[in-house]
């Protein structure tokens, strides 16, 4: 596949074996069995790889399918409002709020407007932009939409968990405890420890459309799911 061909089509169930091994793509599996091929990115010393999802480059059909999957999972939480994390999390939060029957959502941002309150901000960094230190802001005019409400915080991908933890910290500054956090993809289990340190009860309220494991390069030069990976199923 060419780079621009990824994230465009959902494949029928069992098109690819999620147990591997893999060469250049990993077949993430949704709850209904359909599969989405994700490109693999080599990380670290070259012996590991992660599947990648860039949701604002995905086809509308794929975004609709991921949104519908998440909306079904999140409906039991009875959210009053969806809050979205920048940048790519906003591409998922908006259609997700609409799918849940909401007329709007609350976007967080990294651009400080002159009327913002510096106290309502926290530092923000992510795995994909490690050299870009930014602040995460909430527009203070949006607080009445969140206060006393059942809030779900949304990002596109949960990897290290740093972006989501920044969002949780910002909500805490506003006196808000979300009922769940959500993303299209949980990228390996790297965030588990960070979430457990932040809130030991958070694990059961992390909702994703699919999971992808950290892959290891085998002696055959291909990528393999580690035997003990708890993310091997993709769901």
C-alpha cells in the first residue's frame, strides 16, 4: 500500500490474521470483526514497531465507523457533554458528540486567546510531538457546559497517555471528574501504569474502538506480537 492508501477502507472480518507476523501493516480489529490496516512505525532501537492512526487523514467512512463503534460503547455512561483534546482528538470528538445526540461539544486548545485564564491551563506534550512544549487551555466561557455534568474526554489515540493525563489535570483544575475517557485506538499498553498512578479506578473507564500491540522484530525480519501481549487481539 502507498502511504496515502492507509486508513481509507474497512476490510471484511478475517481478511488478515491479527496474530501475524506482519511486514508493513497491522490489521486492527473492530468489535464487529471488520479490520482496518494501520501502517507500522519503527520505534526505539529498531527492534520494535507500533501501528499508527492519523484520523484526520482517514476516509469519512472509516471515521463514521469508528465513531459509531465508540458511540455504542459510550452510551451506557450517559454523557452530558463530550470534551475533545487537540489536535487530532477534535476530529473524533465532534462527530462522536453528534452521534451521541448532542448539539455541540467542548474543544480544548493550545492557542491562547486574550480572554483565557492562565490558571486554567496545563503543560502538554505528546509522543508524536516530543519537542513541541505547549500549554493546554480551556475557554473559560465553556465551563458552564462542563460543571456538574457527566463529561467524557476524547482523544484520537492513547499512546503514552501524556496528552490524556494533561486533559484530566485540566479538568481537575476546573473541579470536574470525567465519567470516562475515550479514543479510537489504544496504542499498546504503555499508558497503563501512568493511568493507574493517576487514578487506580480509571482502567475500566478507558474506552477505545480497538487496541494495537507493541510489535517486536523476529529473526525472520518480520514483526511479531509478543507472546505475553495483552493487546494482541486488537479489541
